[in-house]
C-alpha cells in the first residue's frame, strides 16, 4: 500500500458522497452489507470487502473506476484500487 496518495486521488477536484446509505446491488438482490463505499467516478454506492458480496470490488473490476471513499458516517478516507493508495480527507 502506498504511503502517498496516487495521481488518481490527487486529481479529484470534488468528492461524490452517497445519495443513500445502502448498497445498490444488495438492495436489488436482497443481500446484506457491513460497510459502504462510494465510487468517485460514477457515484455508485456498494458494499465493502467485509460484506458477503463485495460489490465495490466487483464494480472496480467491471468498470475500472479506481477511486472510492468510505460512505460510512464519520469516516473520511479515500482508497484507490488500481494503485492500492490510501489518503484521509
């Protein structure tokens, strides 16, 4: 994991926050989630890797959208899947 934010994170001008606190895919399929992440490319909110379906990682692999923020209240961090880079905001 990189100790410095990657160029994907540094290039973000504004952050996209979740519209709803729910995983879009889990809602469609009746699944459950533990924590949520919001894609900084398209604004989709999906469940984390600790959740049974790991929809955010699947979203990254399907779309190539690299950067997410935690959608959890009180958490203020950014993660880049492509570069395995982390930053607080």
